[in-house]
């Protein structure tokens, strides 16, 4: 049975290839080190997520994305300036090896700099993390640490839950900027009107 962990314990678990549930600016998420294939596989297992549905990657800043070799286009930069840190996932072209690590079937990865200060601080030490909502695939996300423990805590692959209070934000909007016309893959916290305004202001 999983239990609550401190930030230091969460970092230790992540560094050793264990999945940890963390608070974000939207909902609680399941986090795994991008550098640990076993942890990423465990994340898919805990969530019962099809391996063909790629995981997004959370980073502390844009520099971390560039360090991974992803293509940071002018359109991606426009969106990042307008909405990061925040609830927007930006899909950009990425090396195929990196894309395969997160289950992508094309050479693309979705990145996000979260608006939760504690999570960004964690990312600054842990490095990039695959993070997806803490729930079984297709079920409602968890908004409290206690909900994560009640619904997923019996899974032996979940190492612990970092309590950050109630996470009550809307899910992130996902936008693919690989083409000239931005494509919204999932509606969420950032509205179409806000995206249009960012484009006009670029």
C-alpha cells in the first residue's frame, strides 16, 4: 500500500526508477523519470493506459526541452511566452528515440512547464518527468492525495504520493504546432480564443 511521501522522498524514488504521484496545477499526476524505461513502463501499467497513447513530458523550463533535442519552433516559443508556466501542453517535433520513450507513434512529444511552484522545483532537481493524470485510463482524475491513495494506492508499482493539497484546475489544453496551422488535440484550460489572441499578438 502506497503512502504519503516528502519532497525529498519523492525525489529519491523518482531517481531510483519508481513512479510517484505528484500535485500539478491541474490535477494529481503520475510521474516517472524520462530516463528510466522501467519507470515509464510502470506508469503505463498503473494507469492501464494503452502503450500507443503517448505520455506528455513536464520540464522546469524551455532549456530542458532544447537539451532533449526537440525542435523548438517560433510558434512553440509564442505559446510558451503566453501560457507557461501553465496548463498548456505543446506538441513539437522530437527525435524518434525520445518519442519512442514516451510511447509516441510519430516523431513528436508534448511538453509542459507546469504552473505549480513545488512541482517545478521538483523538476529542477529530478530532470524531465513523464506525467499524466493520476487515474486509470478513461476514469476521472484525482484532485486530492487521499483520492490517489484510495484509487491507486494498492498498486505495488506506485511508490508514494506527494501531498500538495487540492488540485482543482482544468486539464491542460494540448496543441500541436508542427504544422503552420496549430491543431488543438485536446480542449482544456486554455481556450481557443486565448490561443487565437496569442497568435495575433506574435
